[in-house]
């Protein structure tokens, strides 16, 4: 079972991709900003991980390597 307290920023309708929101990690905001720029113009949502797990792809590693 997935913890419903874990939230993600997701492009559910068009790209089916998401990044996890980590309020403790200061670098996470850079990752979220990059995700939002990549999905500019797409409807984005902040939702629990349980709603996208298995349906959408986590793209954190792909974005992280392009930032750092």
C-alpha cells in the first residue's frame, strides 16, 4: 500500500509523468520547476502518489541528470 501523504506534481492527462514533492529537500524545488517548464501549457495537478502509481511514470531521474 502506498502512503497517501506522499504528494506528486503530475501531468496526468497528456504525458502521464510525475515528480515527487519533497518539502525537506531544497533541490526538489529545482526539479519541480524543471518539470513544470517541460510541461508548460499542460494541465498539471498536485495529487497523492497513490493516484498515479502504476499509471504514470516517475521522471525524477531523467530531470535530475539534466539539471546536475
